[in-house]
């Protein structure tokens, strides 16, 4: 995780982003469905966390946010993580996947 992300979001939320990456890897292993991205902001241009490299990117171009863009959007990312919005998006996607034995 980039040092700037840890600085802007705080250690706890930066660690939570790492946990989200691990959840995606676990879901892929368990269900066999590849999920490479976690949506962090869905209003306007979509911002994602890329599971493969841990960078926060624009979904449209897959380009990492610049330091300036990250500073500008850190508050909204923090808000979406803290209020459970990001986790609810993941939960909605997981419910579409049939589990083992179904």
C-alpha cells in the first residue's frame, strides 16, 4: 500500500483495504469467480482498488490516481469505507455467486 494512502486514510483503513484484497482472493479460491476490483467510489467516475497490485485506480482507464487526485478523493474513499458502503457492494456481488453445493 502506498505510503500516501496510509497517510491520507490512516493506518486502520489502509489495513482494511489490504483485508478487502484478501477477501477477493478468498472468494476467487472458494467460488472460482475472478474479482479483480473493489469499487471505492461509484458516483461519477468510478474509483477502484485493484486486487492485483493494491493500487487505487480509475476504472475507465485502469490508471492509478495521481497523488493530487488521491488527496482530493481521500475524504470520499474514507467515508465510503467507514459507513460500510464498500462492504455492502462486495456483499451484493457475493450473493450472486452460488456457494459450494448449491
